DNA sequence: CTAGGGCTACAG
DNA sequence: CTGTAGCCCTAG
């Protein structure tokens, strides 16, 4: 596949609003091969589809298809399946079934057909293939649903459960993590690289060598980060004004485009260090094309910037938000976010009211627990502990993550999942100065959570 | 050991 | 003042 095709496809896929192109269609039209780049593209397209679905508020069996496809792709990449992926699958499957439970009695509607179609057939196939998507949780759902056929009471309880919310949470989580793994797009990398080069030239007399003058490179990339990122943000700002419901995306949690927020901001930029630094050294092949594309990209972004009220930045946001918007879409992440900050009750309960009253948040039936929903009260160590023996405790000096480390971390997560210990052991040399906790912390801000 | 909240330094 | 990155602390 031509490089330029790939860039264009990637651009379209990563772009936030593109109502015209269904990613899956785009991908099949392009006839991608199985090279790692192509797989990445395919993954992007699936993620984009999932994201689009969420924006529309659609959680249907198409979503199950997407999750299954994603699993296959990840398998080709030899990546570990994320927990969020598995959970998203089982809760989505449950949600798909739930939607056929609107009649009061199991026998009245299409519930039995749905059971047959989703659980017996679809998931039956998964079982046969030994898919990792078949989890304990999933099986538990299966038995619950089957039991519900007989036991009216169980049927009622499931019927009134807010499965959708959990499904959305997991799907959002999955998107975040996967976008984080993908890192930044080629175009962005090119822009970064170009910027680096220019910076390097400007610096002239000074050392330009990457290794020798770490700070110079850091500086330039940093400048670039804010540069590009701001522009992107503002671009989004504009789209908002044009009548879209964004808003929550500002926080990096809107499901509509995790890659632009949580990731492209902090981490993509971060990773761009990688590409920038590495590719700068060796790879003149694309140079000419690079320059053209990079220039156009930059011009485009500047153009947008010019149209935009400088006051619109990512910092200020929520006010106009929630009003319309599709379905439940925006809420879950907000809840998560606030929950993690310790005060969540309003949000959480409000959420529950959204599409049902009876929701069984205690998970009394079948011990399934809603993930991190109503985070209990925070609180806290006794003040004694703290005040008592103020041992200053020397902090380790702050050490910024190098692009190599970030890349290695990404790879590590791909390979081992969130086993920070394994990841560290997998690359002792590189991570010699990092603890497992460091890895975990870094990943946390990579995914923007 | 991991997850998640908190703290500190720093940049805008 | 706010957001971010890195590091610390603690519960489970």
C-alpha cells in the first residue's frame, strides 16, 4: 500500500467527525494487507466504528461484531487482550439481550430468539474457537439469562438493571486504552519531525545531536506539543460551536474521541518524541513527501487557528454541555472521572435515573458488581499518622520519561497487559530506574485517565 | 503486587 | 489559578 494512501486513510480514521465514511468500508475498499502498519490501520478503523456507535448511542449486535473483529486483529498483532475488552464484550452482549426484555414476561417477546441468536449461536462460535472473550463473567451472564427464562423474578431483576451504563463504561475504557496503544498518527509524527528539524537548524551553533543535547530536543518537542495540540484543541472548539455536542471530550473522557483528547494531547505528543527523535536520525526516504505533507498540515492547522477565538481552549468547558446529545453517551465517563476525584454521588445517582429506576446497583443477584460505580467515601488516614512524625522523606528526583521508555511501555502493555512487574522484567535495562508503580503511573497519564 | 488518591513542582 | 507529570502512600 502506498504510503500516502495509508496516511490519508489514517487521517480520515482518526479525524473526529467524518459522517461520510464508515471506517469498515474504507478499510475494505483499501484492500489492506497484513503488515503491521495495515493492522494498525484496521484497528483504528474498528476503534473508530466503535466510537461512532457510542456517539450515536447505539450498542447493538454490530458492536459485538466489532469487538470480535478487534480481537482477531489484536491476535494478529500478538497483543494481549485487555480486560476492558473482555468486559466490554460481555456487558455489550448482555445489553443486546436486555433490549429484548422489555415485555413483562420472558415468553412474550423476542427474548428467546435473542438468547438463541446471541448466546447459543454467536457466543457458541466464540467458545468453539477458544476465544479469550469468553470469560467467567460472560458465562455467568449466560446462565443468568437462561435461568431468567424460567424464573420470573430473576427475569424482572435483570430487566431493570442498568447494564447499558456499564457496557458504555467498559467500551469507553477500551477505546482509551487502545488509542493509547496506537500512539500518534503518521501525519502527526511527520509534523513533529519537521518541527524538530527546523528547531535544530535554528539552534545552529549549538549541539544538535540528540543524545548529546537532550534538552534541546526536549525543548523543541515540547514546544511542538503545545503548538500542535493547541491547534487541534481549538479546531475542536470550533466544531463545537458549529453545533456539535462535544464538551465532555474536553476532559479527555468523552467517548466520542478519546484519541484526540486523553491521548493525542498528552501522550501522543509524548510519543511523538519517539518518532521525532528516532526517525530524525535515519530515514531520509520519505523526506520530500514529508515536507510537503507537513507543510500543508501545518498551514491547515494555522488556518483553523486563525478562525478561532483565542479564548476557546481546553481549559474552560463545561456549561453548555449536557443538554442534548445522544442517549446516555456522555455520562459514564464523567461519573468515572468525578468518582475518582472523590465526590460522585450526584453524578452517579443521576446516571442511574437516566434509564431506569430499579437498577440493582448492589449486584445482589449473581454477585456481579458494577465496576467503580458509586465510589464510597474517600477518606483518609488519620491526621495523627501524618502529623505525628513528620519524616521529610526524601523524594526521588523527578526524571522525565524518554521516548524509548514510553515506546517500551506501550509494547509492554501490548504484550503483558497491565502486569507492570512483567513489563519491567521484560526490559530491565531500560526500566532500571523505574519502579512498577512508575510504569503504572506513566500508563495512567498516557491513557489520560 | 496493583489500583487509585494525593502531593509537589512547574509551566502557562 | 489551573493542568500536568512524576512520585508517594495505602488499601486490598
